[in-house]
């Protein structure tokens, strides 16, 4: 053999080593690499049994994983694909540069797509299938900053006009035709499928999408196919915890429908990713250790002859020794610098390039810019079975931008280029734009009948059609069960006490009985299903496990034992709210991505929802996800004993900030039933792009029957729970309002006021202050814009218009929650809000409610104080309440302690 690589340093017997390596190569040549691997594993095992310490090295040498003779060859026309790629590069650059020559400084990014153009081009031309009659389609998570390049391809394909290209980042002026800055399905609902620019969210969502596809296949809801999820991310993005936090799941479950492509241009947004190290080696170790197939695409084809002549191994040694900061400098400073600073470190490597010019050295390409190397890696990835694949492709940030940004630290912020830089870019990629037009940086289209465009269209036809494309609605809708189907929870419980969490689980079980809708429910928990009373589902529908249950559970002799099954319906994602939310997003967008409508319920501690995973919640809105988020053990005072980091008093403020989230804080089981039925109707029957946030409690109490005619008010967010009776002239009267468990304190406060002070109360349940607020501001806006039309009356204003006395609202959330509707109180009606401002703490519910001043005594006192200001009672009554109810006038504000 001509050469033997990787001879151990300080080899005690080189001859013996050579014989062993030659023997191994003989096995490879005769029986293949798998047999050789088997023998090596046996030798390693024998060495360890003899007491030898063999540390595991998760990385390989700093060369391409696929050797040149093993590369699959692309069937495409390399020359025409280069021309297409060059045109796309130019039009992507023009999109951003033209936008930033307009007033307003629109921003945009050039360098990210410049580094990854080849990675996208090979995928579009040869691998990524669109949904069609013959295939369900692949899913591509585009790197957010590369959006201009995707638009540029669509422009050449005729999907976007030149006028639309000039509406990049001008979505208001574009009136529905503008191009969003990044992938945003909410803003371009027929185009983008997944939002990815909030870094780290793309990778974690891709993993759970891949898991959910397997889930659908195993449950028989989607046929098994070879469709793939391709997720693009930057090497700097790997610093985000979400980027790598779930990769072990993909390895553990063998998600061979998942491919990560990491664009390793060695730069974060401000400079080198691992200037003192090697990010590709680091990521290879992380992914291989997590059970992934790792394919490194480091060096382009121009390096192959040099590596073949590297008989001493010095070039490979040099490649391993050089850190990323040096590699970045080599591309920034050119061939002469690279000859001196890189190859010049050893006589052997200097000799390898002695006959090459500086230009030849500068043209030594990185693997991510070589379509042949990229094709070979993609081909290997799609043919890998039993494990996910990561492709680590080394590129140059700002590739092609020359002095304007190629491999330079400020490249990320580059959005403008001077005339010389534009000319150099045009010349480098042979764009047929004349000198007298360069100042305009015009788009270039070779014509719809040109060879380039026809080639692009033919390739996309062969792959099923254009991408990106998004399905707005599924082909099939599912009728929501009638409210009568929820009778078990619309009827009162009598003397029996239950929590709204128990009512929710009963409601879900009722829905699971529906023959059509039931299989579409996806119960999801991050952990603690037993805490939420869901253990009954373990036996009923099972917990999803891709390989089934390989053990006898400890509680197998119990009725509600822990049952895992390949066809299980419950997704239990471990202690990871981000994982649970990503699984929920996968299920909630299945109607669009897979044409399989599903109705997910993700149940979690409410404190760990919108606060902890708010970015994913926002992305879910962008993706037009549908489903129910259930904030369990909610409220600042209902989760007694847990304390500051568990007790939620503000999740409804956060959910209310997302426009297409419908939020409720119900008190009684019948309210929950109405909300579940209406939400299911809107999402599964009408296919509206909304999702629901419902808070439920673990506090047990009796629940009354559904009041006749209250359904509409529950859905709208407010209804009269108890009428105090016909108003008498000059009698003290108050409007008491509440939601969630604190409504029960409101009801008790009304009894105190009647018994101790002769004050009559009308009691209002407000399951959604958020929905009431939204309706009010919608009415207010309409009135401002239609001054001569009949003015709309906000819903809450109409309800309270003929009611006497001040209004007092109390909830288990911060004051801002109930204060949202202050603007719509009838003129002259005083409005007092009580809430749980401040940090939570451990104690009994009674003590917590007293501490936060939201129990019945503080509510009654607040009502009397408001009546005193209105002159309906006197100050002595307020003082008497303080004394009789033992309220501490000198206690510190709970906000401050």
C-alpha cells in the first residue's frame, strides 16, 4: 500500500503497527468496513477487560468524512448549476442593497446566505421534495438570515415579481405583497412554513417535528415514507441551549428522518465562534456522542490532490493544529498570507504548494462551497438508516463579497456595498449587468425561456413542485362534539369537591371517546402526568415509545400502571418544557405540514410556560399553530407550599401579548366545558388559526350546574354569575368581579357584605379579562374611525351600564390582569382592582391570600372603601371592616416584601 495514516505517536514498534494496519485494510477490502469495525470493537473490549484504559475520542481527524473515492456523484449539470447559483447570489445581494438605498434604513443580511448558497442550491436542485400526489413533501428549516437567497431563487422561478422583490422588509407598504425580513408563516401564509430566525428555536422544533412524524406513522395516522426534515443553522447558533439541548432525543429514538446542516463559517455575529479552538471538531464530538451520524464537509475538491500527496501526514497535522481564528484570517487576507502563515509552518507543507501561485492557494475551496462535496454528503445523509445525521459544512462568511465583507468580523452587519465592491462581485460571478447599470444594482433575470430558468423549473418539477410552500388548511375538518357531550362536567358536582384540573382531564377523556376526534387528541406533558391526574390515560391510550415497552413496569399489578407503547397517544417529553412545547407545536401545525389535523393539549405548571418558553409560544403564533396550552397549578396562591419560583401570577399578561392566543382563567367545570367545546369548534371544525391558553387549579371545591344562557358570555369572557336582585333606591350596591379560584373569594365577600353591612352585590364571573379587553379596544378603534356611524358599545360597558355602585375585581394574578378593562367601565363607575403583585412564597392558601390581600375580607374591605368614596357608606364602616376582619393596616405592601 502507498501510505498508512494515523501511526500512533511515540510508536514502540512501527513495523508491528504497519502489519496490523495492513491486516485491517485487507479485511476492509475483502469483507467491508462493517466487518473491520466489528473486529476493532472486539479488540477494544478485550483490552478494557484486561484493565487497559482506552478513552473514547468522539472526534475524527480534520478532513472530510467521505473520502473522494466514496463520494456519490451528482447527476446535475455542474456548469449550469454554477450559473444559477451565481444569479441567485447576485439577486440576493441586490435585494438587500436596493432596500438599504431607500429612506428608512431597512436593514437586511448578505453574508449569511453568501456563505450557504451552495448548501441551499444542492438541496433545491436534487433533494428537497415538495408536497405532491406522489409524496408528502420534505420540511426545510431555512436559516433565518438566508431569506434573501430563498426569495432570489423564487424570483428566478417566476414566483416573485421584481416589484415584490423591491418590497423586501416593506410589509406595510406592500399591503400583503411584501417580503418578510425572515421566515414568518403568519405574514407569508402561503410561502414560509416555519419561523427560524430566533436562534435555537429551529433546531429544537426540527427534532420534535421528526419525532412527531414517527408518532403519526406508528399510530397509523400517516403512511410511512422517506420524507425528511432538513434543519439549517449556523455554528454560532449552537451556543443557544435550545440548539443542542434535545439532540440526545433524536439519537435515542433513531430519528433517521432528520438532517441537520450546520453552516460552519467559523463566525458568530461579531467574530469567530471558537477563535481559539475548532467548532467543527467540537460539534462533531457533541453529535457523535449523542448518537448522530456526523458528516464533515471541510475541504473542497481542490484540496484532494494536496491531501493525496500528503505522504508524511504533515498537512493533516497542520489542519488539526490550526485554530479557527487562523482559518478565518487566511480567507480574509488571501493567498500570499495563507502560503506564509499556514503552509509555511512546516517544510513539508510548504513544499506541497511550492508550484502553486498565490491565486491558486487562495482558490483552495472549503467544502461547503463545493457542490460535489455537498451532494455527496446529502446523498449519504438521506440514505442513512437508524440514526439522525448532522452535516458540518465549512464555509466562508460573506463568500464572494471580497473586501466588503468576506471572512471579516463585521460581515454580519453588512447590508450596503459601494460601487467597487458591487463591480467586483459582478465580475467574480460573471453577472451580465453592464457598467452603466451597476449603480442601480438591478435584479437580473435571464428570461423565463432561458436555459438556467428551464433547468431550475425542471428540477423542481422532478421534486414535486416549488418550495417553500405552505398549506393554509387541511383537506379534512373534524366536527367538534356538541356541548351535551360534556354533560359530566357541565353538571354540578353536588357535595363532591374536584379541581378544575380534574375537570379538564375528564373533559379530555370525554373527547377521547369521540370516534372521529378522539384519535386526533395528543396529550402532552413535560413530566408529572400523575400530578395532573392523567395516570388514567396511561392504560387507556398509552404513552408513546418508538420501540415499545421493553420492561415490566414496577406498578404493572396496579390498574393505572405506567404503560408505554409504540402506538401510545400520550407524549411524555421528560423534564423539558421547551421539549413539550416543541412537540405541541409539531402537533399543532400538523394540519399544515402533514395535512393531518391534530389537537394537542400540553399540560404544565403555568409558571413554566409563557415565562420560561415564551419565545416558542411566540413562534407558535407565527406558525399559526392550533391546540390547547394548559397552565396547571396556576395562580399565585393556589399552589400552596411551593413558593416563589412556582407560583404564577402573570402568565395571562404574557399570553395576552400574542395576538392569536385566546386566554381563559375559568373557575368552574362548566366554564371549562364551554371553552373546550368552542375552542375545538374553532380550531378543528372551522380551522381558525388560533390557539388557546387555559389555566386550571389543583384546589378542590364544589362546582354548580351550567347556568342557563351563560354559554355566550363565557366565550366572550364575562357573564353575570349571580344577580343581587332588583336594585332599591339609594341602597349600597357593588359589582364584584373575579376569575379562577379567587372568584370563590369574591362570592364569599358578597356574603360578608350582605351579612355585616347590608351591601348588595352583583357577582360577575370573568373567565377572560383578556378577551373582554380585546373586544373593548376593537370597539373603541371602530368608533374612532367611524365618527358619524352608530357607535359600538364595548361588551363589558353594555353589561354594567345599568348596574349601580362601584366595581371591584379580584384575581389570583397581578393587578394589571384585571386592570386591562378599566377603559371600558361605564362613565362614573369607580373601578378597584386587587391582585397578587409581588413574589410568591410558601404557605397555606388562606395565609397567601391574606398576604396578597385578595381573600374575601380584603375584597369586602375594598368594596366598602369604594362605596365610601361614592358616599354610599361612611368611613366608619370601612374602619369597622378593618377591625372586624382583622386586617393589618400597617402590613407592608406585598409588592415590596
